[in-house]
C-alpha cells in the first residue's frame, strides 16, 4: 500500500485516513477474508506491538492493536486499541481505547454512539500512528 501523501490527507475524513495509515503499518491487513481468518498480521513496527484478529464478518472485522510495556516483569498492553475495519469501504474506526488508567468506548453497551468519545479516539489514534511511525 502506498504511503499517505499531503494530497490524500486534504480529501479524506479521519476514518479513511486512519485506514490508509494503518495499511501502511500492517502490511497484510487486506489479506484477511472469510477464507483467511487465521492470518498472522505483519507489522512494520520494531517495538513491542501486537496485532490480533478478534472477530470477522463479511462486512467488517475487528482487531486489537496494542503496544506492550514491561511492568513488574509482566508485559502489559498500554495502550490497546480495538479497531473495526471495513475493507470494502476502505474505512476504519476505533471502538475502544484502553491504557493503565482505564477504558474509553466509542459506543455504549446498547450500541448507541458516544459521539464525543468516538471523535476523540479516532483523532488520537491518527496522532498515535504518526508518533509510532517516527520511532
């Protein structure tokens, strides 16, 4: 997948932009399909990152994308994002963010949207992807 250019950024919403940025970091994310659900996702990142497929439907799939830190000799995800990817639409949204301080969810338990949190999480994810690519 090509890198994100300035021209691309001007004409994309945050969900399209995050999809493109994620595709630049996880090289085989578009290989996930109903026939290939057990794929091990390959990240370009050098640090302690984990990407795992959580669920799959014909329209979207959910992954966990986490950075691990060592605390008391244990590896702890900090932060961990749960992402929903819509490959046919080329969109991605953050469903949940968790760090050692707590959990934030873009949707309430009854699936009503929490708009302020959803916007904040997706904007933060875009900035976080930029930061980890620089390291």
